C-alpha cells in the first residue's frame, strides 16, 4: 500500500440527542445515550490529535451539538487546536447569548439545516412544532454576528416540489451557500426509503432547477448538489474514498471512516478511549479494510474508474447486498444494480418512521 495520507476533515458527532426526529437522519438506528458520551477533555484530546495528524477543519455535529452544555468549551478546544470550526445545527436552540459565546470561543462557520420550505411541511418532517420560525431567527442571528452561513436542505420525495421555495429561503435568510442534498440511504433513511425515494421525473426536474438557480444567483449564492445514487449509473466517491480524506468520531468515541460506518454489522472500530487517533487512522483494521484499491474484486478491480470513485459507498454496498466489500450497486457494472430500480419502483409510502431512542 502507498503511504497513508493525512485526513483533511474530522466529523465530531458530539451527541445523538436532538430535539428533531428527521426520518432520514444519518445517525445509527441505535442511538447513543448521554451518559456514554465523550467528556469535554476527551474531545479536546481528539481535536489536538486530529490537528497533529493533519486535519484542517472540524465539523461539530450530532444529533444536535448545541444540546451539549459544554458546546462553548468544546468549540474553544477545537479552535485552540487550530482547527477551522463549523457548527452543523438544526438551529432551534441557537439563541443570541449562546451564539455570542460560540463566536467568542472561535466558531468560524454555521451550517443550518432546513427540512422544508413551508412551515407545516418542515414541522411534519422534523417532528418539532415551531421549528421553522426558530431556524429563521437563528439564521438572522448568524448573519448579524458576521458568521458565514450555509443552509443544508435534505431533499426527497415529500419536499422536492418545494425546491424553488427552498432556494428562495436560502437567499432570503442570507446564506452564502446552499447544499441541496438528496437523501442517502443508510441508518434511519434506509428504514424510511419507501417514503423518501424520489421518482426519476422529480430528480430530473430538481437537477434542472438547481442548474438554472446556479446561473441566476451566480456571485450571490453557491449551490452544492448531491444527487441520489438510486437513479445513477456510476457511484459517488463516498467520503472521497474510505480512509483517504475523512474521519468521524462517534459520541461514544468510536473512530469511524464515515458517519454511517457503524451500519456495517460485524465491523469493529477503534475507540479513542483505548487508542490514539493516529493509530486508528493508520493502523486499524477498520480503516485499512477498504483503503485504496487492493481490496477490490471484479468488476472494480482493474476498472478505469477505481481511483476516481473508489468502488463507491461501503455502507450502501452492505445495506443492499450484505457484503461491505461488494461493488456499490449504484454502479451499472454491479450485478446488484437492479436492486436500485426495484426499490424506486416500490417507493410511494407517505408515512414516516420517526427517529427516536429505542
Ligand atoms: Fe467504480 Fe467499481 Fe463501478 Fe468501476 S466497477 S465504475 S470502480 S464502482
Ligand atoms: Fe459509509 Fe459511504 S456512507 S462509505
């Protein structure tokens, strides 16, 4: 194997607790309890080790990171380690005094989620009454305090009809960037796949709208677009390749090659309570299992795309085939590619199974 390059970004999943209950949450179906979460000092150590390893930025995420009473201390620790700090938040707890303390602690950027453009839809999807107005106020506070704002809109079968209004909200709330991210299907989203998968016509319309909006708002709003694998012929380079650019630490300290990796049953992950971040990144079986291309079997082995998409998504391969080493079924060359069209054909459920602690 060639030399292992350093990670660029750390996803710090501070907690699984959240006031919202989005049915596409990327957290595992078995959520971590508060009593098991890493303490402030443990997170500070993670940040120091991440920076020493080469990470440039940390995404403070969850669940909802602001439910942690020590979110200000955690932010300060990330900044002290020299990391660019991005808060990924639902915004419903982001009141002015807290945001002011976070800014003082060195917060660099806020990424705010929005579940739908209309209030009723947003409240139904997120499962929290009054959420939209609190988010709008949070966005205004972020801009007033001079922080850059990204709006993250997860889109799917039940809110894509409001995409033009979601783009309008991003402009109205003063975001510089909008992420239009189609749901990716693992964790809670897989449990709700029949209610979330868009039709091909919905996808094509959304793609056209995003392209037109990019032109119309050039210089004012950057729009990132994450397409759904279920209508693709080639997979995405998930995480930029397993163990290449990215690592996540779960609320209980597991070091993960991606935020959904725990969905791969039977895989054992190193824990920051027993090991260093560097040992986890460079020496653990979990990170080395799918790093590079040596693990690949045909059709990925020898494929011209192998070092571009890295065989696609390991979590999706496991979710759909039961084999994390299989070619991602999003690839048309996978013998399991037909599973995706079959799932699209079966979709149409309207009720959600909401995220909750079991
Ligand atoms: Fe990518 Fe593998 Fe498909 Fe080639 S065969 S395009 S490497 S997923
Ligand atoms: Fe885990 Fe793609 S989400 S590798």
